[in-house]
C-alpha cells in the first residue's frame, strides 16, 4: 500500500513519480525523477504503558480526537531520538501526570490498516496522585471489574488490557504479539 500524499521530493522539490525503484525493491514508491531519491513511507510507532498499582490500572479519559471522552492507556507517537521505553514513560507523564517505574515490554499490536504499531510496557505506579495533561480529561485507577470496557477508545488498548488482566490472574506476564485487522 503506497501513501499517495508524497507529491514532491523532500530533497529537491521535483514532482515525484510512482514506480518500482531501480534498487531491487519490489513495491511502487514515490521516486524523484530528478535526483533519484526514493521516498519510503513506513508505519508510525505508538508507545505507551499499562500503569498499575496493586490490582488496578490507570486509564485516561481523552480530551482530544479521535475518540474524545473515551478511556485509554497513556500512549502516543514515539518521537525521534528516544527509545520505545523512553517514549512510553514520556507519554505516561504527559497524559496522566503519573510517576512510574518502567517495567518489562508487554505487547506489540500491528494495525496495518492505519499504518501503525502500538507497543506497551508494564509500569508500576509510584503513588496514586495524578495530574492529567491537556490531552486527558481525567486519569483514574480501575480494577478489572470497574474498567469501562464499552468506553475504551481503541482496540489495541482493549486487547492489551484483556491480556494484562489474564496474565495477572495466571500470576505470570508474557509478551504479546497481536495483529489487529
């Protein structure tokens, strides 16, 4: 699937042509006919945490679109110059105002229809005081039976939460690799 939003070369400004590059690639790409730059469009990485305190998890109610007013784990797009874990910790601080001790990598959810990969880390909350940022209406702790399951913003969050609570009941956390159609 080619992203047709690339119309001009980022290197020289010439209008690009859609074709298979001459470098052995097998997919159509935006290729600059003037300077030969191949413009690859790759998935975006969303990084977040499953912040927990005892048997409860921290969820944020979204103050922004998409899915304003719905609940989510603290997460957002990874920035250049940071690791996945650093990005997940940053997003947790920005969206929930939560202080955490980062834990193990927990899940990777591929969402090819939107060109994203969502990754989550376990994160132990250091206390139950939160100061949600501008992207969250509120941040609150929920036990499994209290989670507003029908109000969860994203499939990746719902699937990560289900696996978290299943693993917690089993007494052992696994790494989860899931494809979301």
